C-alpha cells in the first residue's frame, strides 16, 4: 500500500510546557533537513500535538522512514491514510477500505483504538471502537477481535481530519538536535567514542569532534576511518565539524621524558587540554568521551579523576556504567561497529605502555609533567596550529 502522509509522534516534547513550541519547531527543522536527502517533495506541518509529513510527489516509503528514523525527537513514525472528516457511515467505509488494502487476505485478530480529539464529532471514542470493529467484522468474516494481543492495532484519530493507521515504526526518541547547546566529542577510531557522541546528541546536543592524529605512527587509513565514523554519527546528528590535530610531537616528548607507566594518563591529560581549548574557541559547553569505568587502565576511577583535573568544562561520559557488550550492541544498532573494528590503529594504541599505572597519584603525575616544562607549551601551541577542520555530513 502506498502512503502519502506520515504521522509523527513525539514523547518528551509534550511535557515541555510554555516553551514546547521551541522544541516542536526544532524537531520540524531537523525533519526537513533529513528529508532533503530523499527524492521527492515533502511538507512538514504540525497541529494539535501531532506532526505530519505530506508527500507531494512520488517517493520511496522505505527511504522516507529511514530518513525520519534518524531524527532525534521522533518516537513513532506512522504511515497513515488521511481522509476528510464526514459522517459515521463514511468513516466506516474508509476503515473497511483501509483494512482491505493493507490486509488483503482479510484474516487475523485486531483491536480498534479510536481517539476523538475533535469533540464536535458526534460519536464518542468508546462507541467508535465498537462501531468500527463491527464494520470490519461484517466486511471480513476472517477477522476476529482480540483486545489483549491483537495482530493488528487499528488506530483511528479524529481531529481536523481523520487518520487511519495500523503500523507504528519506532524512531530514536530523545530531543531534537540544537535544543541543548553544543559539546565537543573526543573521537577515536574505536567502538566507544562514536556511541558516546550518539548518546549525548540524542539529548538534543549539537556535536563537534576532535581527533588526535599521530603520523607517521598512524596512517591516513586510520584518519579516514575516523572521518567515516564521523559520517555515520552525522547521519543522526547533522553536520559534524571534525578537528584533526597532529599529536605526534607531544606524544614523542612524553614518551622520551616521562615514566612509561604514566604515558597513557599524561597523554590523555594533554588531549583533554587541547580538546577543551578547541571547544571554547567554538563555543562548545562540554567535552564528551567514550570512557567506561574499569574498561582499560586509563578508565579507572583514579585515572578519570586525574584526567578531569585539567578540565574546567564539564566532561560527559554517557558510557561510564556500561559494559563492553552493551556498548557493542548500540554501535551495531547505529551502524558504526563494522567501521570501528577495522584494523587501523589510532594514536593511543601505538604508545600504550606494557604495564600502565591504574591508580595514578595526581601529585606524582604533575611532577612527571614538570619534565616537559621546557617544551610542552610550544608543542601544544604547535599542535593547535595544525588543526585541520573537516565538515562531515
């Protein structure tokens, strides 16, 4: 069955009170942006707590649903038949016709969910359920009512016009991008950081990203891998401004001057310093990392505390209580897993010590960093100057 209208349902936005329209408008904006990449002409509108996408030309239903299914803020996408509001007998005919076209075999269990949002319609919702159900039973003897576990949930919404539908495709939920500020994601080529970016973006946060590249120890394929991951996350978040920083000289200096069991934590501290500098320059209000407690040596509570000490911006760690399998499952769902496991090393894995410190002492780490005093400021400034900005769509 071909559809020309899609009913869009949201959840959290409905409880936003007097500024609800701000979130609704942001959601409509994101929907229009998503549909720009789908062949066809579309109109997005809202009325009475519902949003609609009307297709004004030929289109691919699966492409439309796929595009809308990546828009944060959408909870359900419902392909609907939209008919003019008239009398009860006409509505019965419309419902019977819908069942015949959508379920031509005329068999199965069903339940009618009627909602009379327009109180001028003369029949109440509970009565509509019975009358429409009877009409379906009369027209299709093979259909049976099951109010507990129906195979078909037949929805009939009576508003300015009437929407008839039985399919609800889950959207990603969350809040529309841009309604909760901007944050800077520390993006690597691993599994975790793309998932972390996705999860924070789902709360309405605009995402930019920074990647620390270490040529010649990391290849251009490793860099391209990160760009590809950014593209996959951007399919949900919209354009990501990716900052590529050459981190090689800083890593070599740390490797040469600092204890090797402290390499990871000290490198991590300088990454956070640089990421925060870039974040502030680009009006981002927080940093995002993919860290999870205890996953590796740099992610113990002690290590995270020492890393945080260099930051003045808040650091969001949405995966902090997740185990690896939970993170993998999300990465598979959002399509980043297969790219993340490609065998191209990032700069962290090249300079990892055999026995890294797992319970670093802040004072000890600071004394080790003093050995870099003669060069580190210049190296950090030089690294920031190498910033290559890539707009990833």
